[in-house]
């Protein structure tokens, strides 16, 4: 506890200040500073120091140069503000009379004294034993006794005390004394064998020092889990946090009465806000979760709480606090930070890589990790480092772990990794019956992330390892002498079917890196003969009054304009070979998807200007796993938050509007504190995914950051090899 001055006295000849103060329970110290030496007899005469009430000066001592006086106090109440009046204290120049305001912080309204606190005395350990293995007791331990008349005592300062215990097999009776007066004999038996409960309380005591004594009377045993000390201080909101679904979690300075805390008629919000529900929670019943409505961002709301009582109902207060919804910037921070947990808190401890799918509940994620999503995950670690979610050194260590695993454990096929691998061993997990080897597109996502990390850290050991992995990818092998890259090779290094990497889709980065490779580059001619085929021939089509430079009908799935562009910055660049501006391409695609949500041609529930964006994600099971590359032409009502959120650099206003709707309105239906938004939901079918996909979560973090700071764009585009490759392709400045 602290004691501080709220005033000082200044005169031409002398200045008196309170320079330090300390409070400890019912005692305190105040140190006065004088600008001139003062008379020792006057300064040490305690009658020269008079407080207004409930404070007694017990001693006054002076320092060696007679300029500081230390007052020792006895505090007789839990009142905060006091006035200190100084009598005649002489200096060489004058006689000094002064009045100083002194503020004493009050004792806390509640304080838990656990059973092993040294302030509790036990009648020898032959009578009482400490049980450290109690699973359900307060703070997971307890003292217990089987000896009749064995006792435990403690002196406390306050206005009340409660005795907490629970018994799990048998029972005993205990007599409780306050100031040597019995307040009764109490049974310690409880039907609830998993939680401590209040056995008895002594309330409404006068503030001061009191003695508590617990004596076993009879029975098998009694147990002491904890004591709670009370002071009837005002009930106050200590802090609040925002929660999903327009909720405010209010943290109070003491335990609350459930009835008064959950009575919504006790809450009044200004500016026409309304309280929908109030739920008391917290280990000490000191948190209230308010669900509200008719509130908007960028407005500060005042909440008045009437008739709010503490848990023991000895104090009722009117509490006033102010709250506001998260700003857009704060919500971006929260979404990025919480989503990042998938790649940090819940990553595989051996490889350091995130699991393919993370259940929202307690189910285990298995062992499968995805190469591409962990390339994106590495990029998210750079974002987290810049945002201060983790330290730069921790990010370096984790990425080094991943790089070592990719080098020493993960199986590679001509330098390329498989789509899926075992996060414990690095062994390939086949993506399909035929796809048993390397995946050049997934590999390109990993290399993009590694190159960003190389540029971010500029740490030689890591740079050397990343350069080795980058240079060992045999991009040219994947052409098999044709004019295009093959997507996959099998375990025997043969091409899988006839599936070549052809645009327009998510794989543009694959050709950029293959042409940029310092060791195994493909010919720049493949940009046209391989990549710029397929839906590249579908140019300048109009959908929902939006003209789209290239791509499939109604622009395809949104991830086409997101995976490559976590690193590749399309601003101010023109693909001169195809005459395509990829910034315009991605903006147009986002606009088409937003309009599809507004027009909602299929009449799905929930679609609108704030709920849009169709992309590859989980979906309701229909005999398969439900995963699909959803798009305006493949739409069953499934929305993945990553769709709109990862389009933030292209359509920020609409993307942020969707983010606010997902968090503020849909709330806990689709948000978890484990790793942010679930992968997808379908309101028409009342279906919500059971967890999150790493491949969808990482772009949320990374594309929000490219909107906010362009961090990853700057890093990737700073790679000299990439700049050389873009020149070979024919990218020019607009």
C-alpha cells in the first residue's frame, strides 16, 4: 500500500513536501522534506504532527542534516484521504506552521490468505498436516487435522473474514472464534466435493486488528483451504476488455453477488445502448460479461450499474464506468494476434510447424502439417515480431527450428517438399493415391516465406541455410522438357498425370520463383507457354458491372488473388507480356465477390455487404470432407472469414466491414480465443466448422499486415533474385 501527498506548502523562506510514503496494513510511514534545516526538538515532537482522524503519529525521527523527518503512523481506519497539520517547527529563519494533505491508499476490499501463508499459526504439525496433493481445494492444497481440539489461528486487519474448506470423504465439526468469542460450531461436510465453499463468515466487524481461531471439535477431520479477509470498500470496475459479439468483460475489485450482478435492469447505457445479458464469472466471482446491442465503434459509452452488491452483501454501490468497442485498428491487432496462436502456441513441438487443421476444442490435431501453409506461417512470425506479439529473437529461433527440420528431416524430391508431411518425422503423407512426392506449388509458398525471413533477419547462419534450400529446388526438372511446370511428381520422381501449372489461379508465385532461381531456373518463355494459358484467354469480362482483366467466369475462388500476393507486391507493376495490372485484377475480383454477397443470387442466409467472399475452405459434409474451392459459380452458402479478410489490401472498407460483422455480430458462433475465427460457416444450414485450417488462417495475418504496413511486400520484393526474375518475365513500372 502507498501513501502519497496531494498537496505541498511553499513559502518564501521554507518549502515542506511529502516525498515518500508507504502503507502496510494498519501502519504507515510518511517522509517530510524541509528546504532548510529544522530544530531537532521541534521536528521530533510528535505533538507537532496532527492528523484529522483515525491516524496516530507514534514516532518522528530526523536525519543527519535536519532536512528530513520520518513519521511512523498507526492507522485506525481504511479511509483514504487525511489532512496533516504541522505545529511550530523552528528553523534558523522562522517558525513554520503548515497544513499538508495526505492520501492513504485503502486496503483491498478482499484478500485471500491461502492455508500455507506464514501468518497462519497451527498447533504443531502433529495436529495439522499440509496436503499438497489435494486436487480441488483452494489453490490446490490444504491443511487438515484429525486431532480433536487442535487449532489454527491468525490475526487479520479488516471488517470481516470467511473460512473456506471442502471435505471429500468424511466430515468433522469445527468451532470458530473471533477475538476469543465463539461464533458457532460448523460442519465442514459438503455435497460438492470438487470446490471449496464458505463454511462460515464473520462480517460487519469494526475496522481494526482481529483474531481468528479455528478449533476441531469432533468427527474424522477438518480442513482449512483458505481465509478471505474483507474490507467494505466501494465496488469498482478495475478494468475491462472487449469480447466477441459486442461483449464487454468487466473486472471488478471484489467478488460480487450473483443476483445483483446478473440483473440486467441494474445496467443503464447511454446513447441508446442496451444490455442483452449479464453473466457473472471468474474464479472469485469478480467478472461480469455484458452482451450489449445498439452500440457502434468510435463512441465511448457510459454504463451506470445500480444496486450492485458484493458477494457477502455487506456493501451495495452504484458503479459508473466507460467502455467502447474496439477500433478498427485494435480489432486488426486482436485478429492478427489471436489467429497467430495457431502457428505459435499450438504448433508441432518437434518441427515447429503448424498443423493442417486445429480443432477449436480439446481434440488433438494429429500429425499432418502442410508445406504451403507453413511457408505462410513463417511470414506470420515476421508480422508477429514486428507487432510485438513475440520477440524477434524468439521468431528467429522458431524459424531456425523449422529450417533445420526442412533440411534434415523432411523428405525432398528434387529439392521440393510434399504437399503434406508428418510434423514429427518429416515423412511424406500422400495427398492422394498418385500424389506421393514433391509438390512444386506448395514448395513455392514455402520458399516465398523463407526468402522473406532471410531478408527480415539478415542473420548469416540462417541466410546460408535458406539459400541452400532455395538453390536446391530443381524447378527446371518439373518441366519434363515441356513448355510448362508440372504440379506434382510422385515418389519415383515421375510427373503425376497431365496436371500442369496453368493460370489464372493461386500459383503465379511458382513461375516467378522458378524463373528467378539462381541455380535451376526455367526459361522466361514458360511465363507465356505455361502460366499464361487457360483462363488467361478469358480477358476483360464483366460480372456484376465489374470488368475483370483475366480469369475464370466470375473470377473463381478468392484465394487466387491472395496466396501469391502475400509476398508479391503488384502495385506500380505491369505484366507487359499479358498487359495485365495485377492490382486491378485483385481489386476487381474482390469487388465481384462483394457484389455477389450483396446481390445473393441464390438467396443464402446471412449474405450481404458485410458477409461475403468465397474461397477454398471446409464446408458442410456431403459425403466427402466438405472441402471445396467455393466461388460465385460454386456456391452452397459457405463463407470463410479468410475470404474477405485476406482481401483487405484490395477492398479495405468492405473487408473491414466484414471483419467487424464477424466479430461484433456473429461473435462466439465463429470466434474462439484459441486461434481466432473458425475456418468457415454456413448460416443457411446452421453449420459451423469445428476448427481452423492453417492454409486459411495465415493469409488473414499476412494480408491484413500488407494492408497496414506492407511489411511482407517490402521484404519479398527486396530479394535481388526476385527483381531479376521479374525483369526477365517482362514486368515494368506503370
